[in-house]
């Protein structure tokens, strides 16, 4: 009698690991969606001629696609099920890679990137939703945290993929000895190879999703209790499956009678505007929005630029970029181990405290450096003649100063605003246009000492470690755990839409803000937003560790 029991237990353990593997691959695809374009931009415009606006559109298309699909993904997950939407997201990812690799012009390239973003938006809603509704209360924290870890790993995989093809391309370009045809072929192979190389995880995720069970809570919500029981039995013991199934039954009404509700009627009667849903919905949306106002996406995207501005060399800045992203992965592993031991709220308080301190320190370091800059906008504008300008940072170096100077320039050329940064050791910048050339802002000052760069590196290391231990892991859990079952898919879609919209807005504002007001302004703004995040974590968020989704929902209903 014991042998079949051991066999059944082994089967459940194997399926649970398989479920986490497939879901983790979805997180990997999400990270690849975000990170794969960075290195590809080095070579893309050598084979497909793009304007500055078209290049920006291709970069932003993933975010735009995610904004659209995050809301639609939640609605469709309620209609067709979580598993089917996971399969659809995998197919979208594969189709997007095929379109991008075969693109010969801007429009199909843009379409492929939009489709890639739509895949990521669905993944970001459906996989945390599926894990929360499928895993037990004891393993839900670790299981959902694996999604975040694989997302961070996807960003690192994209970075190393870009590095591999970049080295190949640069070697081929050097060997071409100026031959334009060979240079174009090397560039063409590089960016297409970067995208094509990530097909394998997309195939594995899509095929793997075919063999998953549907979410038992989605099945129970539609009255398919036998199917829900069968899905639960694949991952939990029979006794636990019966208890969870009982907890999913409709709550009794005022007369003490439990009434089953038909799916269509449920969708009509249960809305986000009901009082019992407003607080958990607003809390989840606050967590998602404030997660982005920490500045995480902008800091990861502009990390090399930030470190260069802080005074590090290009090589040291690139090394700092790799170190910070690897640290993100390593601390996420620690968070996975802690999340079901210490709890979500505890990690969020620790993480937001560290992020607030790190950003404030970074702001103070940059403020000290920026106070030494002087404005030379009017003087530079006077040197513009007939739409042309030859600008050298060394020319504006203060008399008697022997330190390296750095000049930042914001200018409008042919109606397009652009930014340039020059050091006194750089060759002169040549600008020419048939249209008026307008200098919006020009500032020059001493290049920060290497110690300043290392201080910023230390602050950003504290930032990324704190974010990974708290907000990075907890956000996906809070998103899925706070939302009651009947509104979870739609609510998560709306919350993720807000998350992506705020991320896009901050990314768009980053360069203009730092050029007009300095890096310190952005760091202080992010720090203030994270302080609000900390206050919400301390006073409003409940602890959800070890509680079933139904217990969490009842807690809000009784408050």
C-alpha cells in the first residue's frame, strides 16, 4: 500500500517542479522582451535606415504593446482561462521573433516589437495569476518569486547575448578593413542573430504550457468542481485538495445558504466598484505604481550613462552595469528563500527602507558635483553661425584649471531636441543644419573624481540589492494575493497597465529632467516616492504569508 503512495507523492513533486519550470521560462521571456533591444540598437540602423523618431518608437513599442495587452490579458484570462493565455503569449513571442528577424523595413520591425510587448504584457498578468491560484499557501511565495528571479535572469541573458554577438560583429568589422558590404553583413548578422537566438526558450515555454493543468480556482469559479479537484490532485495531497476545494465554495448569504453563481451572472454582479473590492484593488495598484516610481527601469536602462556622468571611464561603467545586474539576480535568489520564512510585508519594509536611503545618498553625491557646474548657454548660442557650430569642451575650460571638464549640451536641430556630452579630451563637436540651430541649455564643470563614481556605484548597488530583496519579489505576490478571486484577472490587468504606463512616463522624462535640473533631482524624486511606498507598507499592507487566497479575501471583507 505504501509503494503507490510514494509513487503518487513523487508524481506530485515532479509536476510541481515542472509547473515552476514552465512558469519560470515565462519570466525569462518577459526579461528578454525588456533587455534584448539594447545591444541590437548598435547595429540596427546600419541595415535598416531609421530616423531618431523611428528608433525611439521601436524601443518604446514593447512598453506600448505591454500596456495594451496587460488589460486585455486579464479580461481574456477570465474568459478563456489562464493556461490558454499562457499558450497564446508564447505563440505571440515566437511570432514576434519571426517577424523581427525577417524585417527589411521600419513597419514590420515595429509590428514585431509591438507583438513582443503584447506577449510580455500577457505574461506579466497571467503567470503570477496562475501561480497564485495553483500553488499552496506554503509554497506560493517561493513559487511566485521564481517568476521575478527568472525575469531578472532574462535581462542578464539578453545582455550576455548582446555581448556575444557584439564581439563577433566588431571582430568582423575590424577584419573588413573598411569594406562597406562586409561591414553591413556583419551588422545585419549581429542584430538578427540576437533576436533569433532567443527562439529556444520561447519554444520550450509554449510547448511546456500545453501540458499544464488549468487553474483550479478558475475552474471552480465556473462550477467545474470535478476538473478543479483533478487539477489540485496533480500538485497537492488528496486531503489538502479537499480542504482547498471546500474553501473555494461560495460563501453563505444572510440566510446561511450558499448559492452557486453562474459564470455569466458572476461577471455581471461582481465588479471592482463593490466596497469589499475597493481597498485591496487600490492597495495592489499603489504597490504596482510605486514599484516603478523607485526608478528601477530607468536606472537599469541608463545605468552606464549614470556611471559615466558620475566620473567613471567607459570600461568601468560597463563593468558596473554587469555587476549591478548580476547582483540583482543573486539577491533575488536570497529573497526567494526568505519570502515564505519572513513574510511579504517584512521584506517590503526592509527593501523600501534601503531603496529610500540609497536614492537619497545618490542624490546628495550628484548634488555636490552639479553645484560646481556653470551655465554657458548664452555664450554658446552666440557661437552659432548660419546653423553651424563647432564646440569644444576644452575651449570653455576655466582659466588655470587642469582637471578634465565635462560639457553637457541640449540643442534643437532640424526641429528635434538632442543631447550631447563632451569632455575636454574629446574632439570638437560639429553641428550643421539648414534650419536654425537652437541651444536649449549648456553647462560645463569639472568631471567628478573617480571616488564620486565609486560612491554612486555603491549607492546603486545598495539600491538594487534593496529593490531585489523587497519590491522586486514582493510586487508579483502582492499583485496576485491582494486581489479577490472574482476580480483578480481584470484587477491585475489594470494594475499592470498602470505600472507600465508610469514606467513609460518616467523613462520618457528621464533625460529631459536630468539635463534641465540634474541627476540629483531625479534621485530625490524617486527617494520621496519610495518613502511613500515605505509608509504604505508599514501602515496599510496586511501580511499574507501562509494564508490561503480565500482567507486573505475574507480579511478584507471583514475590515
